[in-house]
């Protein structure tokens, strides 16, 4: 009972704000802008934190949502992925995704160095931009372990903002320039940051573009696993350069469970109605986790970090958008 009391008030606050975020998402004007509950949630959480604030008694419940609930949401994200769907993309599409993701990660880290941004923050922004927003940021942070608590929320905020700009901007370009549907699907799926943003930008063009772009994006999400493993090896080498051992590598448990769920989902052993229910639960949990992150994000703390990470997020976002066009043009 004592343990429940410790988390209760924070969990109630997050539940209320999550419900509000979902309600706001369904307001006709907001719906016409294709703003997902995830985007609304982090903005809503930040608004509450930096205006009326939260009581200290709520901190444990909020922290539970921003950390453990978010990890659970990442695990359940695997129910959106099927290895069969990924295999349908073909070899060329897989190579396109791999090149774009790798180049964006490397470029963002390089530019972060030049701008004197901390290693951990530049890697988080790179992972969020190149792979899949908040989910990738949290998975990567479990390996790089940023010393600044604001880094995760800051990276999520930056990636969410620029991903939203792309989500609104891409469909306009599709209709104005009459872009080929397959080309557009590959472009949107390989360069827009969050899954929900890709879905919105894809279906705003056409049903075919929406379906294909979503598969491309979910294939990018799958890269959380190898990227996390490679970063874990790199971190281990960096910290134990004299006595490197594979025993020192720590792959986040929830990333392995995420992979396990993908495999289970690919075997089609779970009834479709249950799988759909789990996806709906995951959407709600991810929204709750974003509320938690927003409620932990202090603007004064972000001010100390400065504007450079915002510039990094902007340039990195432009890079992945332009570079993906070039790669698709030459490989497609």
C-alpha cells in the first residue's frame, strides 16, 4: 500500500493529462493538422511543468512514466513490426534505409563535435533524427547514459518539433510538384522522425503512399537493435580501452524484449484482435510517457544547454531530408 501511495498522485496527473492529450488530438482543427497525441503530450507536459508546476509528491509517479512506462511502450512497439512486411520492401529499399540512417548518425555526431555539444546529447539527437524519435533516444540513452537529465527531454523536444515541420511540409510538396508515389513514400519513410508523423504525412498524400511509407519507417525502427548494440560496444571500448571485453557490453533489456516481440509478431501466433488491442495500449502508454517527459522538462534547464542543440537538430533534419532524396534518386 505504501508503494502505491508513493506513485499514485503522479500517475493520476499523468493519466488525466494523457486523456486530455488524446481528446485534444480529436478536436477537428487539431485533427486537420495531423498532430498526434504524442506530440501534444510532450508540449502539454512542458506547459504544466513550466507554468503552474507540479508538487513534489507527484515526482515518483511522473518518473515512473518517463522511464519504465516508456520502456514498456518501446517493447510493445514491436507489435507494429513484422519481419515479413520488412522483407517485402526489397533489397534496394533496405540499402537506402541503412545508408541514410548511418550517414545521418555520423553527420550529426560530427557536427555536434564542431558545435561543442556534449557527446551524449549529439548522439541522442542523431539517433532520434535518423531512427525513430523518442523510442530511439531512450534506447540509446540507456547505453550512453547522459549525465544531464535534461538531455533526453531536450533531444525528444527538438526531434519532435522538426519532425512535425516535415510532417506538415512533405504532403504540400507532394501535391505541388506531383512527386512519384513510390519515391515520396521512400522519402517520407526514410527521413521523417516519428512513426506517427510518417503515417500522417504518408496518408495525406494517398493511401498507397501512407501504407508504403509506414512500412519503410517501421523498418527504420528495427534499426534500434543493431545501433544500440554497436553503441554499446563503442561505449565499452571507450570506457575500458585497456581491458576491453565483450562481457562489459550492456545491451538494454527492453531493446532485446522489443526484438523478441517483433519475432513473436512475425510468427502470427497472436490473434489479430489481441495484437490490435496491444497496439492501442502501446499508443496510450507512449502518450503517457511523453507526458512524463514533458513534466520533467524545465525550460530554465534547457536554456543552460543553449541554442546550439536546436541548430544541430535543425541541420541534422535538413541533412536527412536532402540526403535521402539524393540516395533514393541514385539507388531507386
